[in-house]
C-alpha cells in the first residue's frame, strides 16, 4: 500500500499518515454501513436528530414559493406515471435546490433521539410548533429524492431513502403533541406509497425481500397513539395547574388570550376584560370570575372532566377500527359540552383521530402486502393470489383492518401488474394501490 505514497512524506510522517489512513478506512467503513445497504442503520453519533432537521429546514427556506407549493401536495400528485423514466424538470430542479436539506434530513433520520426542545411546562398547550409544517415539506422532499434515485435505476439507494423517510416520520409520531404525530403520519403515507410503488417496479426480488423484512421489523413502532395522547393529557394538566396558580394576580388573562390565538393589548385591565368576554361567549358563567375560590373551583371541575375524557380517548384508540369509530362517536356525544377554553382551545376529536388511525392501518397493510407480493414475483409475473405470500407473514396474511376480511387482490395485464384494495366502509376511505400507476389522492 505504501508504494503509491511519497516515500519521503511517509518516512517523515509515518505515524501521522498511518493514523489518517486508519481513520479514513474506519470512516469509510461506517459510511458504507450507514449509506450503502438496506438495513437498520447504526445510530449516528449526534445526540439529537432535531439539530439536523432544523438545519435542513433552514435550507428549505431558500426555496422559492413555486417549489414550496409543490411540497404541499401529496407525493402521488407530484410523481409521474411509473412508465415514465424521467422525473419532471421542475422536480429535478427542486431536488438540486434542496440537496443540502435532504442530506441533513437523512442524517437526522439515522439518529436515535429527537427532541425539538419545547418547554411545555412553561408554555403549556399554547406552545408554538413551527417545525411541524417544515418537517412535512422536508419529508416530501426526501421522498422525491428517493424517486429520483429510482428513476436513475439506483434501486437500493431509493429504498434506503424511503426508509430514512419512515424513520423521520417515527421521530415525529413519537413527539409530545398530537399535531406532531399527525404530521408524522402524513410523512408515513407518502413513503408507504413510494415504497409500494418501488417494490412493484424493482427488478431485484432479493432486494424487495430485504425491504419487506425491514418494514416488518419497524411497523409495530411507527405510530404509538396511546403514548402521544397520554402526553397530550399531561400538557393539558400542566396548563390547568398554571392557570390556577396565575389567578387572580398573575398572567391568567394573557394565557387565555394566547390559547385563543388572540394578541394581548399590553394593558392588564383591557386584557382581563377581553379574556372574560371570550370565556363568557363560549358559555362560561361570568360569576366564575367573581372570586379566586369560584375560579379555582371551576378550573378544578374542568380539569377532572378533561382528564376523564383524555383517559377515554386513550382507551378508545386501542380498539379495532370499527369499534373505535363507534366508541369515538359515543365519546363525542358524551363530552360535547366540555369547554376547555380556560386552558387549551384544542380538544381531541376522537372520531377524527379514530378515522385517521384506521386509514393509516389500512395503508400500512397495503404496503406490507405490496412488498410481499413483489418479493414473490416470478420472472415478470406477480403471484396469482395472496395465499402465495402466506409464508412471508408466518401463515397469517394481514386482513382488511376495517372489516377483518381478506384484502382484495387481483392480477392485472396477465400478471405483469396487480391491484390491492381495501374497500370503503362507512366513513372510512378506500385504500387502493395499483402497480400500474399511482393511486388517486384520497
């Protein structure tokens, strides 16, 4: 190895050169392990993924309005038909402009911990979450980068990027607020679609099989709604405690105004009157504000009711989709008069959350099946039925989470393409994947 080096340099600085070479080999080996294979990466040494995500969002801020608008669309509205080998020119331009953002996002996704540093004990439910929209845009940009690799025929690189997107989503779904979790689910949806589309087109069955196995190892950790709702309840409880402590001589009026997105006037008397008027308009008796005792008693009642509601919603989301929706509707009726205006104006709608989680389960089921079907393709022909992929799931093929019935599967074009469908059921949307072309937006 030394014959290619300057002998004088090597003689005079051999310990330094050897150390540099060894360090370079170690770094190259680690980079290869991180970036060159489809596998769960060893976590990056950085302590907090949010630092990389914040850096990526700073790069995003340099994009123009037209490019940002394209990142506001679901991925299936941006990607071309799979038959087209090239991405649209505007997408390629967007990726060039956003390359530093995607690099930072990929680095963050491979870091174990993620904390955006929001002090909910100080700010409560009125805390601003400016990173949420930026993370959704960043997630879509990362998915587009995967599609770009796919268009170049870099199949493993594309899959690695899509799984980076899944890990980025997981960072968001594991944050403290429901809003962050919903943003994470939005990023998941885009990557589910891209990954299913990738699997159906990828020419390497072993590579698709590896992607399927990796998704199976991750799928139970991607969304954990019970934990998020429990943290939301803790934030709400903190808000009630802070409000109680702030009345009557503290900044309780500003807290109420902030929870309503109202700007304080800066004059205490005017802020107090404005806050009381807002509360009365929402149904709070005016005599609640007549004394500290009456105010504290009212807040205590609200806190108890809100705590019961939060417990009920948390229990609700663990039910199967159909039972979850029925239970959510009952909770909406029971707690329809619950007013949390003295703390947070955002109250979880269990029916809405139940519908969203059911749709997520359906989409996850479809991408798992799409990868299993694609991994079992023979030559250019996909399996004739889902029974042919039973062994991939240990004998139990995933079923329609809406109805617990088998998922609809059929071959298209003499087995060269396939369709997976989970039919619409009540308020729940249809989830459909065709390997022939992108699904329509739901």
